[in-house]
C-alpha cells in the first residue's frame, strides 16, 4: 500500500487552491472556520496514490458519506476495502476442508442391511 505522506499546511493550502477551495465531492464551499478534511479520492487501499492530484478537500459529512456509505452501501470504501482484503486472503490461503470430523465409515457399524432390506445385527468376529 502507498505510504501516506504528512499533510503539511503548505500542502493543504496547495490542494485547497487546486480545488477552488471547494469540497471535491459536493462542490460546495466551506464555511469560515469549518473543519476541512483531506480525502483520498481513490482510497489508498484501493490502489490510489498519495499524490496531491488524488487528494481533495472535503466536508466532514461528505467524507463520512464516502467512507462509510450513505443510504446505499455500494461503493463505500470500507466495504470495498474489506472485499479487497477478503479476496487477497482467499488467494493466499489454501482452501480448508469444512469437515471437522472424518467419517468413520461403516466398518464399525453394529448393524447391517441385507440386500432384501432386512436389518440384522452383525455377529461378532
Ligand atoms: Zn462536501
């Protein structure tokens, strides 16, 4: 995964200017003094880069919406990230059998069924 670089004030200012000081998601401006979050447009875990071009200023609520999903969970990062990890894990680990107990077979059964359908107790050998 790409390493995150420090978000310096200079970098934040640069990204703000590049986005016309507007939220990159809803395209609305920010209130004076409103908290601005810097969001990876394509999450790092999904292959995004830590370059300025992949980062946009974002309202806190817009950021939450992207990360945790809105009314539909489709496309929300945490679900996509979980999916990516799940698939990667599946790829790495060999599939384990779900059978915990091996069958002991019929060798030790006390009864046997004859061809005509009658069930008889096995004589001891
Ligand atoms: Zn917004």
